C-alpha cells in the first residue's frame, strides 16, 4: 500500500504513466503494421512526409512513426522495441534526457525519435563518444533508416570535405561530439559558402549525455594555427625600427597615440627589409605599424614592465600590474621583440567553443544515459533538459552489497585480490573498477603474482576496448577497467555464469561523482540478469581522507582492527554518498562559474559569426559600408574634439592626418578651412568627402566588383581581428582573478572589460576595412577556368599617397583601350597605363 501511494506521488512515475497512453496506441497499431508488405511499410515514409507538408505535427505522427520503426526493426534486425523503449523514444523526442539502465537498449531507442524527426528533412544528429561507436551505430541502426527510405550519414575523423558535406545533408547523421563541434568552427572560418559542410543545428540526440555534456564540457574545442612565421617578422621589424629617425622617417602624435611613416620612411623601410612595396604587403605593413608603436609609444616601466622574462602591462589608472593581460593586434608581441624576449603564444587560437555552448545552439537537444538523475539540476540549469527515469524491461536482480572499509590502501587491495582469486576459482566473471591507470597497474601486478589471468582495459584503442568489454561476462574472465563507464557495448553473460551469481563488479575506490560509481555498478545485472556489486574503500582514499575518516579511524582503533579486518556498514555507504553529494555540488559550481565566463565570449562569438554568415551568403554591404564611414568620421572628430564644440582648441592637423590615413586625399582639406566651423559642420564636410571618395571608387572599379571585394575584404579583416581578440580575451580571463585582491568581483570586471575590448575590436575592424576599401585596386588577368569567366579579379593594396603617379601591378591586354584603367586612377586605360605600352 505504501509503495502504491509513493508511486502515485512520484513525479517521475506520473511522467511515465502519461507516456504509457501513447504506448497503448502504438501497440494497438501493431497487428495492422504486421500485415503490411515491405514496400507498403517503406511507403509510410512518403505518406508521413506528405502529411507533414500539409501541416500535420510530428507529435501527431508519433504513434504511427514509432509503430513503423518497431516493425522495421523486427524485419531487418530481429529486434522488437520493448514498451519501455518506446517510452524512452518519446522522452528523447520531447527534448529531454532518458535515464535507462545499462543493457536496456539505448542505441535501439534512438532509432525511434531519429526516424520521426528525420522525416522533416532538416537533419538529426545522433552523437556518441568515439569513432568506433559512431561507425557501428551508423551501420547497425542505420539499417532501419535506410530500409525506410531515409539517408544516413557518418561524421568521424579523417573524412574529406565532400564526404562531410554529403553526410550532413543526410536525414540522420551519426558522429562524435568533437567532430560536430570542430566542423561548426571550421564552417565559421571559410570564405565561400560552397565550402560549408553543416546545415542548421536542428535536433541532436546525445548518447552518454552525462559524459559529453558534463565531463567533457569542461575542456573547450580549439582550432589553433602556428604563429612562428609572424614571430620572425616581429624580430626583423624590431631590428629595423631603431635605425629610423623620428620626424624624418616617422611622425609621432602622442595625443592621438598614433605613429605613421613618412614617404621617406616608407622608402627606408622597404630598403632595410628588402621588399618592393610596403603598402602591397599587408603582413609586413601590419608588423611595421605595431613595431613603430612599440618603439615610439610604449615605454618600459611606465606602460609595461619586464618581469621574469615577460611583458606585464601597467594599468594606466591604478598603476597595478595587470598579470595575464596582453595587448591585442600583435602589439604585445612587438614589445616582446623590442625587449628581445621570447615571443609568447607561438600558436594562435583561430576559433574556439565549449561543448556546452555548441550543443545549446541546437533547436532541440535530447540525451540518454544510464546515469543522469544525480546531475539533473545541472542539466536543467545549463541545458534546460530534465531527466526521466525509464523503467527496466525486467526487474533488476543485482545485489548491491554495502561498502567495506580497510585501514590502509594496501589492506584494501589485498582484500580485492583475495575476492578476485575466489571468483576466478569458481568461474564467476569479475569486473574491477579503478580510479586511475596507476591503481590499475598496482592491482594488475598483484594479480600476476597470484597467477590470475586477467585483461586490462586500454582506452587508446576503441575497437579493442569494445571487444574487452563484450567478453567481460564470460566464465572465469577478470577485467580491470579505469573509470569504467557505459561504453556502448553490452556485457553478455557466458554459459553457466548466471548460476554462478552473474557478473561481480568491484569498485576499488569511490569516485567524486556518484554517477561514475553508478555507471560501474550498472555494468552488472542487465535485462534482469543476476549480478553483484561492492565497493572496497580505505582510510587512505581521497574521499575518506577528506570526509569523516577520523570517526571511522577511532572506531577501528577501539576495536583493535588491523589491515585485514574491514568495517562493513550501510551507515558508511550513506556517509560516503553524502560526501559525494557535497563534492558534486562544489564541482557543479566550478563548471557553472567557468560557463559564466564562457557565456560572455559566446555572446560575442554569436554576433561575429552571425554577421560573418550574412557576408558569406552574399549580403550587399553597401549600406554597411556607409554606416562604417559615418561611425568612423564621428569617432575621429570626437577623438580630437573631446567636450569642445568649436574647433579653436582642437588639434585640426591631427584630425586631418587621421582622415588622410583612411579616405581623405592629401591636401584636399586644410586646417584653416575647418578652423571657423563647429563640430557638426566639420563632421558634415568630412562625411561628404568620405562618401564622395567611396562613390568614385565604386564608379572606377564597378559596383559589382566592389561588392565582391567588400565581401572578401570584410571576411579577411573580421577573421584577423577576431583571432587577435580571442587571444586577448584568453589572457584577460587568466589574469582577471587578481581583481579579487582589490575587493572587486572578477566576473563583473571581466564582463566590463570584455565589452570594452569587443567594441574596440569592432572599431578597429571597421577602420581597417575602410582603409582597404579606399586603397584597393583591381588587377585584371586572363583565366582559362571557363568560357563564361573571362577575368580573374585580384585585390591589392596601394599606398595612400595621391601625389604619386598610380602604379599598376599588372594589366593584361584584355583591358579595352577605352575601359577604365585598372590602376584606379579614373582615367581611360589608353591615356594612363596603356599609354606606356
């Protein structure tokens, strides 16, 4: 009676009872589906898709779709979904976590919601932990989908671009979490839309969801590239800059915090570096700019100090050392080269994301595992997924013995060995879990001394790993496994093993997480099989040392117990579980704290990637360029104006010099012309000049060509600045903790600084983009790629000096004599570069 009332009040039981109604509908359909021919059963897919096109919902189709999959499973694989597996499939379809005991057939369960959601054609990703399981499931479970007319894809390591793209276009795609995440990052680095492989992130079913979304979520996915090539350029520039003369080769504007080369300086740098045209070489130009800043503007023991071979920034407001912070845009590296130090960060992060933030982008996310309930609060808070415990198909027969505690680790392992020897003597298979490879080796050595044959799980080889697990239930088998979790392979009991008591699981130490312990236990007692489990502990184990071992130590002393005498008590087991709960709570807080920092980065990533994707897909950037121009002009004026409305106190020469760096032809506007105007009038004049120059560029180059150049240049500039920003943010993240010493919340400080850094990056990006747009020229050359394509457009950057005659890089005879000259002069080809031929 008590059990009935408890079930009535249990939220999980109520959820299961709700879903049971659909199970009854599916079961009622079964006789009709049994009578269908194979062709008629396959045609159900066509019928379902037609109904979806007419507006019917997936929920409405669910009973018939699940009945279809169940019948296909019987015919193709000889596997009929149990009723509890149907319930698991419904939970996954709802975007929740299905907790199913080991051996209950989670892999087969996933075929139900993956088929139903695959009918939409928007893609379903079935994600697992390694390539072996992904391949196995795509072949094995993919039989059902292929029989029913769905396309099945596979994403594993080593595929080429065409294979990946084709796999992502499939209705149901199997693969590993890392490969899906890396493909997302790579897609946000391409420069042409035809190089994308992924579609929208529609629906994901994550197998071993606790392993992937909790354990592996702590480590971000990172695509990095070597930075040793630019390192040499920083050192080369550092050798050149001291040989330049201030005011003669370069001019410093300390108020504007800028430094620029003069024409004489450009010639001198080209001579010293041995390059033909500095303006045409963007990489050298960038390094030269940063090298000049490092030499002329950044002062040792004021802006930075050298400490232990590193450049440490000095906070200009507080005078504190800002450990972990780095100047962006390569300036920090330039200072390191100037001080003749080793340049840090020789590999640069090109793109990064945590698995937490990757999987949260899916429209619908679901997961399955044998152990999730202990982490339900984390799943709800981070992923908005609750956990539903699915009943077992057959009642569990496994006997879970209370923990036993020994005084020392040596005494504990000796007891484990004796128990294993006894199991081996009677032929009962034993699976022994350890917390580390080191402990596995200790136990293995002891077993070798006793002459007990055994196998040790080697996680380096997934195929071998699955074979080892599969054989762990055979008579007389002894298997040692480190951090044994559900690895997607059932442990089937060999002949006569059931009569011997089933698989005996021994844990040699409690993990910090109850979930890992439960995963180990869950390997025994599948599908109603008999089995046993017990954990062997010692007072020297980490958890025992940290939680409550003093009382147990005192009890052992009073009883005069030695190393060979254990304490066996349910009270100890409960005490250990309470200790684990506390540790789990602490670890959750740590993961949540890390995620709070990563969420700041993720918001910025989403903005950049969304804008980048629009550019990639060919969005017309003309209006965007106009906005950039307006923003830049106002920013340049604000910089010199400060709070002064009128220009008498402005540094007008500095303003004009800044404008000439980007869009203003030299000498077009003089300081005297602006000296009697107010702020709004000056903005209007400069804006008119900038827009006029842009219109001229569009006329000379051609609107269509300029749009394509804008697209290409925008992608390159965004990627360059984003990579530098990732590096700067990483340094900020590592150093921000020092703010706590100043009674400041590091997370709040991080958000403020990250916001400012992001805005500064956007401003720098816009200015650099405009510099290229105002300077770029098109060089035309023949191509034999196709009859339709007669010219290849190639972007280069010219020096922004209108006093020099235009210098074309190369012009072929394909340019008509009356066409605009490709050098950008605005003259006809025959009266410009063509006249020289």
